[in-house]
């Protein structure tokens, strides 16, 4: 065999030897790339924490001043803030929310616990919701108001509904707005409650 043929044969063997590890490395790298793509997918976020301002307008029962016997007002405004925690029972379809508002004016302080079961309707960055509301509340009156009402604290339960919507800036942050109504059938100064809230929400 001539020297030229030997040289060509050695070159071909060298090329085959170098190509084999490269192909093996390419095959090994493929799953890694796929794994990275899988890791990059948005996780399903089923918890949420919300905080924001709240306002409530109350229609009060007809009643008389405990000291003078004169009729008392039948409407009242309260403002404040609330915090809440939500858990998706069915992701993007059904959620349970526990909310703790702190509402007050110069004469009164309300500390309710609200339980909401919400149906969710998601489309792109927007989400609408409608739900059922159960509220448990303790109303605390200041001194002059306590004398007028004839009691310091009032415990009440209410039922109602809530409707609202949310805009998602990204999968973890949204801005929510809601309006709710509650009927208070127990012996309380309040008969009907209309409330509104705006909140920033962190989903995790």
C-alpha cells in the first residue's frame, strides 16, 4: 500500500473517532434542553394573599336612643382596609376565600370575618368572579354611641353575594376589585350591608 493511501486511511479513522463523541454529547444535551423548557413553564398557583382599602355602606334598623328615646339614624358609612387568603379548590374555576376587614368611623369599629366561595371565569389577563358570602361580625361602639345604642358590643351573622374582577399583570400579581352585599337577619342595628374593596394580590 502506498504512503498516500495509508495517510488517507488514518485521516478517515481519525475523523470517525472524533465525530462519535460529538454525536453522543449532542444526544445527551437534548434531554437537558427539554428539561429546561419544562422548568420554564408557568406553575399552577393555587394560593393567594390580598391586601387593600375597603368601604362599607350600611342600612340600619329603625331604633330609638336608649337615653332620650329619639329616633337614631338609619344609614352609616365605614372605611378601612382588609387582608385575605384564598385557596383554589379547582384551579382557575373555584376558590375559597377567608377575608378579615377592619372597618371604622368615629363612633364604631367593625371586625368581621368573611367567608366567600367564588366561581372564577378566566380569559387571558382578565378574570371575573361571582360568589356566595357568609359574614360573622362583632361591632364595637364608642362611649357616646354605646349610650345611644344601649350596648357596647353587637354580634351578628349575615349572608349575601359578591361579584368582581381581576387583571393579571403576570402569573403572580393581580389587581382585584369587588362589590358585595350582605343581609343581616340577626338582632343587630344593621339590616343591609353594601361593600366595595380594591386589592393588590400575590399568587403563590
